[in-house]
C-alpha cells in the first residue's frame, strides 16, 4: 500500500507531468484561460488517463509481451487510446448525459494530448504491473489537474494586472508556469 | 523564387513551426537542455516529417476522406517506430538522452498538422520540400533554445566550455523551469521586434496548439461557448 501511495505522490507532485515532464503543454496553456473549463478538462483527463493506462497495461502484459511484439507498442497504444476516447465519449453520451455535458467537448482533445501516450509508455519503461500502472496513471492525471487549476487561478489574477506589452499573451503565461515549476521542484525534497 | 525553395524558406522562417506557429511545444520544452539534444530531436523529427509527408502525398488519392486521420496516425506511428529502432541501433547515446520523447514524436502536432494542411493536397516533390523546410525550422528553433539554455545553465555550447570558470552558471536554466523561461523570452523578443506569432490563438483557444484531430472538438467548443 505504501508503495502505491508513493507512486501517486511521485507522479502527481515530484515528477509533475506538465511542469517537470512537459507533456500536455498545449491544453495546459490553452484551456487554463478559464477556471471552469480547466476543472472540466482536469476531470476528463483523470478519467481517460486512468482507463487508458489500465487498458495499455493489460494489452502489453497479455498480448504484446508474450508475442514479443514489444516494438509495436507505440502504434498499438496510440490506436487504442484514440479508439478508447471515442468509446468513452459514446458511452457517456448515452449513459450519463450530465457527465457528458461537463466533460464531453474535451474528450476528443485528449486523444492528441501527449500525456496519455506518455504515461502508457512510461509505465512499460518502469515495468509496472497492472495495479501500479493504474495508480501511476491516476497520479499523473491528478498532477495535471492540480497544475492546470493552479495556472487558471494565477491567470485570472494576471488579467487584472498591467503586464508590459511584449510579455502579454503567451510569455507571461510561460513565466508563471516557470515559477510554478520552481515551486514544484521543492517537492523533490520529500522523503519517506 | 522557385516554388520548391519557397517551401524551405516558408518552413525555416516565414512559418517556423516552433517560433511562429507555436506547434510542438512539448518536445521543444523537454529536450532543449543541451544544444546537441536539440539537434538530435530536430533531425529525427525531420526524418519522420519528410517520410510521412511523402507517403501521405503518395496515398492522398487512395485514402478515403472519412478515415484519413486514423490512416495518418498509423503511417506516422510506423515511421516513428522505425526511426526509434534505427536510433537505438546506431546512435544509442542520443537514444538514451531523448528517451520517451522519441516515441512521442507520434503525437507531435507538427507532423499531423502538415499532413492535414499540406501533404494531402500537394504533389510528392512539394510535400517533400515542405517536410524538409518545416523539419529544419523545428531543428533550428530547438537547437537555438538548447544553446541558450546550455550557455546560461552550464556555461557551455555543444559541450565546449564557453564561459570562463570564474562565472558561475545559473543552474536553473537546465532544470525544467529554465525551459519555460527561455521560450517565454524568445516569444517576448519576437513580440518586441514586432514579428507576429499565432500565440494569441494558441493561448486563448487551446486548439491551434494541437493538430487537426481536435479541430472538430474546437468547433464544438466554440458552439458551446456561444450558448
């Protein structure tokens, strides 16, 4: 149990997917404009990455590894993720319109979010088993959600400030992200 | 100017994928810790981009419109896997250094973006030059970011000591925060000298940063926003 909690803390805070690994930067910079959208996207990302890492882990352990098709993992994972997002979207639309309305429009965006593929590949690299993969996926997505919500909060304050002209737009957002990244480096000091 | 060279100029300067279009930010931020990594990542992406543009341009009449995106993804993923295996065999040091970011070339927005915006409408020769131009533009931007970060963070360029040892390098620049700072600086300089980038769109919609796959999602999002 302790090992699993360590995986979550490690992936969510210490090796934060956005601020330390630079995965999912597009949506991190784009969607953090609005707080409400950031919360919804965060929810959708947690949902998809957790399921995708579970499916990818099962596929790798029971299909790719026994057939020694290890080198096919990039192709298989990207297709599975794309199909999975479609299925999740259709399922939610039918079974749970409330969740679909909150998350639905962000689901297709997630297919191209490199964090999903990144987690699946990192899990294989670290030779995590099924349970560890699911926890690592959940932790990574949680880290993404924390980062995007924090940035959305910071940006709503920046909007009220007089920013020097050349820094308006992307530069000031990137500088805020740099400061957050410095703050998150402090988590590297966490020891258990 | 000959139309083939026009593609090169377009990729390198006019529509530089990283600095002007702001595509492919993830690898730009992640691997620019050293100039040499920028070159490695840039050239491997260039190879994939040229080949994917050529293959997609060759198949542009054969691929049905409805399934074009999955088809592109399969083509790009196969090319990336081949590149990854070749790099593992012939340049193991670069392979180790770039790690997970090599397979992640699959989801690099530049590649699917060029397939959708250029290669599926133009001849093989032009698509090849477009891939070369865009790839070199990406390589130049990555190498430049890598050089700045390496110089400030380690006092070196391409591994050679440049700053005298008495000047202590600013270590934060080769750490993750340095990536955000250097790219912010690049864009701020471009803003200050009046080069227009597409950053406003990227930062405000979150759509342009990703490739064509999410264009439908962006349409939907705008509809919802209007309601």
